[in-house]
């Protein structure tokens, strides 16, 4: 299990969560170059420290993630899988462009 960052973070990215994460698993840490921040599911220790810091309630324990934002489970994990392969990550984002849009 891990915590997940979902749709409300898009274009907000105030980085409050980055500051409190004890294992620095929320990236990009400067918030630049991505529409949203991501939590590394392999590094997150489920401490929950980030969740109450988010001003837009974008962070959820995976089991509490609302159904309409389940796509962000894959998105958070994919970023870390592909971040060392920028061309592939860009291709993934283009192929899933609608998933990175703010719908609510
Ligand atoms: S739950 Fe804890 S370890 Fe996981 S991203 Fe949030 S602050 Fe970091
Ligand atoms: S605190 Fe919330 S809005 Fe701010 S960067 Fe983290 S997830 Fe995004």
C-alpha cells in the first residue's frame, strides 16, 4: 500500500506535502515540469504525515482513494518507473492526456 496524490493537486502543487515527508518520496520536489506531484509507492512508508498538510485534499491512503481517481494509482507509480526515461514518460503522458486533466 501507499499514499496516492490525486486530481486536486493538478496545477496547485504547493509542495506542502514535500516538506513533511520523512523519506522524501514525493517528487518532483521543486514541483517543476509536471502537472501534478507523485508519491513513490516503493518508498512511501504510509506514515500519513502528508495527508493533513494538503490544502486541497489531494492525498489519500490507497484504500481510501475515491473511485473516480483510481487512475492516479497507476500514474503515481508510472512516474517513478519511467522518470529516468524522459521520452517514454512524455509518451505515456501524451497517451493518457485526458487522465491528467482536472475534471472536477
Ligand atoms: S504517507 Fe508519509 S512516507 Fe508516504 S508520501 Fe506521505 S509523508 Fe511520505
Ligand atoms: S500538498 Fe497537496 S496540492 Fe500541495 S503539492 Fe502536495 S498533493 Fe499537491
